[in-house]
C-alpha cells in the first residue's frame, strides 16, 4: 500500500490564482480530512468527508472547496489564492471503526505571493 | 467547545525522562492521541488511549489520562537525540457529527541537550 499520497510537494502561486491539491489513499478508508499547519497553531481542520459524496466543513473552511466523488480521492481546491493561505497542507484518512488510526500524507507546502 | 492546549517548548538532557503535558476541554472525547512530527515530515501516530483507560505503556512511552481534570501526558523514558521532534496532543470528540474530526494542540517542540 502507498498509504496517503499528496501532490504536489511544493507549490508557489500568485494571489488570485486557483489550484487543486491532490490527495489519494489506497486503504479503502471512509474518512478523509484536510488540515493546514501554521507555526505555533498546530493543525487546523479545513474540510472532512465521512464517505464518497459526503463532505463537511471543519474549523477553517473559508477559501477552500472539496469534493469526494470516489472513496480514494479527496482533492482540495483553492479558487482564488490569498497570502493568508500560505501554509503546509496535510491530508489524512482513517477507517470507520472507533479505534482506527488516522494516517497522514507527507504534506504540500504552499506559498502564495 | 473543543480545544486542546499544550506548552510550546520542552528541553531535556539526553538519558532523562521527558514529560509532555496536554489539557483538553471536550469531556465526551472518545480517543486521545499523541503524534510525532520530525522536521519536514508529516505526522506519525505514536500512541493513543481510549477515554475509559487511565494509563497505557508502550516500550519507552507511557501515556497517563486524568479524565476528571481532562489532562493527558506523554512520558518518554531514556530520551534520545532521535526523540527531537514536535509532539502533538489530539482528541477525537464524541458524537456522530464529529466522526472524522480530530482536534490538535499547537504542538510541543522537544529538544535534547547533551
């Protein structure tokens, strides 16, 4: 299993540009999440999904869209990038059982100029 | 509400024990976790404890949970240079609507002195 994969690893955008951060998992996990990590603030939940076709907002959803058309993929879209979205983004997935571990991808480092 | 707090820095001497503390606010939390993040890497789950337990030991790691005070700690025995990292405390709130949510603290950066 590849686990949770994210692309790209690094990205630089100009203010106002759009892009999609890709996340995929091959563990047949129902639950997937996107977090952003900023210095001194830990990880904050952006959006999450409890299964294909079902998404919900986390703590900091503004400026981001998600969709979950398949169990494997959970892309995160920035429609109009802003400098405040400069961060490291982590995708995570876990199974449905209570004790299932949450697995994290390696992260995407995004800089918005 | 849901909030997890931990101190930002901890420095210990190599070979000593490290104790990283965390407090959380959601009394309905089902699971509490400790994650480790090394520089430039993602988060790696170190250990977790179910809310009806008060202690869990796994090799050099001991987790203590005081549910009454909503206090969680991670003890690393015989701390080594390879333990240098940021350690995140996290909780999974109770309730179906929170099924996929895990709330993280801001992380404690552990540094090891020779």
